[in-house]
C-alpha cells in the first residue's frame, strides 16, 4: 500500500491511498484504502490520514475519521491521536499497522507497529527525509 | 508564506523478511524521495494539497518496489484487483475505486470521480470502464505484475497446500 498526505499554503489538507491489497487475497476482497474515513481521510482544521495494514481492522475502527475526531473534539495532538490508534486501539489484534498523517499546523506523524514502514516526509522548512526501518535518512533541503 | 507539509508511506511490515537486496532497498528509498519531490513541486508553487498527494502517489504506483500499481500484489486467482482513494479536506469531496484491473494509475480514477462529484465510489469492471471513458491510461493486467509478486503468490499457495500458511512470513503474506 502507498499513500500521501499534504497541507498546502492555503491551509487545506488532502489524503490519497493506493494498493494491491495483499498476496493471495480472495477475489473481490476490498480493504480500507478506498473506504473514506478508514484508510483515507482528510478534514481541514483536523488532519489528513493514509493508512497501511490489515484493512479489515482499519475499517472497523474507522481509523482516519477517528484520528480527526480526537483532534477536533478532544483537542489531542496529531502525534498522540495517531499513536494511540496504532499502538493501543489496534495493538490487541496483533496485526501489522501504520499510517502517515499531517495536521493543520503542518505537524507530521508516521506511527507503525511493525519493524519497518517505507515512509518519508518534507517538513515545512523543506527538509526531505526517507526511511524503511527505524533509521531515518535525511536526503536534502529543498 | 503559511506552512506546507507532505508525508508519504509505501507500506509497513516485517522488513527483515522481505528478501530485498541492498540495491533494492536503495532504489525503494530513492523512489520515496522522488514521490516527495513530485508532491513538493506542487506545494512549493502554491498548488493544492489535493494535487500534491495525487502527484506523489502516482510516482509510487509507477514504482515496482511498492504494493500499488506496477508491483501490486496478486490475489488468490493470480490477478490484480487494485483499490485507491483520494480526499479533499477543504470540501470533504472524495473519490474511490476498488477491484480495478486495467487502470494504470488507480488514483487518477479516484480523482476523476472526486471531480465528477455525482458518485463517490465505483468498483470492478464499472470502474475500469469509467476510467476508460474519461480518457485515463488503460493497460493490460500483466503490466502490474512483477516477478517478485509471482514468486510470492506461488510460495503462499504452496504453504496453503502444505497446511503451513500460518507460518508464512510477513513478506510472503503481504509482499
């Protein structure tokens, strides 16, 4: 699964996700990526989210919308809300799960519970970094 | 200028079991950087977040190193069924497609639906037809297949026949 989240200079958020599902999945199976609110979600003022992992659980927990709601209604930080979903709410299922998210201030979160996640980000000051395991590689300042 | 930001992912898993060579790791990380640059070009020129996420995802769909587009996982019937979605936080407009088989970049089909505005989600052959009717690039399903995905499917199905599917590695299950 791949995905992207962004905050633009007008303060708008967006999210996109694309996937082949998983190897040997039953024909006709649909995961969370195309389910708005689960694997893909964006709401101005809150956050944009794209997920990766066993989609059935992302759908049950409506992960993207849940993170946005926690930010909106409980005033949780992006890092806290996204981290709780991955490391607490989904932890009991013993599934691989991760996501990237950005909030209205440009804060970025990329929690995952596996030993790695392909990921990368560009911070508001233009620093581009990528990673696959725990180590993060700074690439360049744009 | 107000802050802009961009983040991407290319899937999570037990990386030690993926069997990628050092060169493949480096190529994958280089493709991540390319996807970020594609999105950043849009944002740094004052463009829309919606266009930036689409630009970034297209690069990842075109890379053989990730499970989307070219390089996508195969289902139990040895076919590709691709899913994608895109959402605009400003308007809550969204588009999504599922189980598509012939759209080179499924995220473009999702975007076409978002722009259309009358439907939110299309699935299966109807989504493929919709994309074709809207001028999106259509490819043969084998465009999406890489040798790695074929090998992974064969391994998984061998595990099933042997009754050892539960012991299959994360890489074998999820590619």
